[in-house]
C-alpha cells in the first residue's frame, strides 16, 4: 500500500470513528472508567465543616493554625489496546474482514480516551509480541496507532493470548484500561487472564463472522488453516464433520465467556455484520 492510499484510509477511519467517539462514547467512556483514586492537590486553612482527619499536623504546627490536605480525583488513565494480528484476522464473508472491524473499534476507543486526555498504547500480538507502542497522548499518536493497525505485516500467523497477557503485565506497572480484540479461537489463557485481571481493567472483545460458526454442506472442499498454513481436503457432506466442527467452535466461544467472567473481566461479542457501536455503548452503560 502506497503512502497516499494509506493516508486516505487513515483519514476515512478517523472521520468515522471520531464522530462516534465525540458524539456517542465520550461521556460514557468518562463515566465508565474511573481514575486510579484520589491524589494530593494542595494544603489550605481549615474551614468549619472540614474533615478533621484531613488535617496536616506538620503545616498546622509551623503556622500555628489548622491546615488540611486537599485531594482530588486522579482522572488521567492509560488505555492499552491489545490486537490479535494472527492469520485468522483476514476472514470475513459479510461487510468486512475481522481485522477491519478491529481497527475501527480500536480507533473509536482511542479517540474516546484522547477526549478524556488519557494515554493510549498498542500491543499487536500473534504467538509472539509483534509490536509495542508505549502509551502517549494526542491525535498524532492515535493516527500512528491506526496506521499500524492498517498496514502492519506480522511475522507469525499463529496465536498465543496467554503470552500477550504476560507481556502486558511486564510492561505496564500501573493499572491500565485494557481492551483485547481477537476472535479468541484459542485456549490456555484463562489462568494468565485471572492474574493480569487483578492488576488491570480488562475487556475482551470477540470479533467473529457468522460463517465461522458452522461448515455448510458443499461436498469435498480444499481448506487452508490461515494460522498453520496446513491444507486439507474436507468432506463437508459428512454430518459428523459438520457436527464436530460446530461443537469445536462453540467450545472456544464458551471458553472465552467463562474465562473472562471467572477473572472478573468484561466481555462482549460482535459479528462483522453487526453494529459494533451499539454493542460498545451497551457495554459502557451496563458497566457505568
């Protein structure tokens, strides 16, 4: 993709997602995700009705009159976007590919955080960490994140969500609002999620295509696994094959729901042909 085409795509996504974040998610994001707590602001003279527990005895002793410490809510947050860039992201039979929806959702969340003057960072992962962009503020930083989401070429096509969670824990020492975007056709990440979920505010966003849930009866079909590169001829006319696949997919979706629920983390699912804005807004309102 040449520079001109890339910038055109970035601008198109910015216009669409910024409108959503400005008019729909700005207030909801602010009220849903609170600051880290109360931070010291100043010392002032004691006034009638002030809480005596807030008296600063050192300043009071120096000035010979009571002074109190004033605290205010620490609003600044850090948002981390963790996006799965493995081979399965290129699947899509409806409006768009899964990676295109992941880019739009990430951009919407990033602009919502920018409105709140929060820092935004990015982790792109496969079965390894493909890219880490440390959290920063500002529009130019958000546009860089969108550019990477559009044009980044991962080295691996496999997935390891557990390893991505471990990396998040190692690079983010303070609590971060973290959104993980993937199809979550994976396993063995529940224990790591439980540990990371105690430190960070995690939300999993499962993006999927309706056609992934079942295999249609098309007879003998050559299929390629985008993550392993393995090509097989599958007899889709076999009811057993179709039933086993449907059970496998249902099991992965259930594992996602159960893992995030048990860890105390948030979770939502959206198909590529659904309105993700409504799903996000509903999620924010339920949490707020």
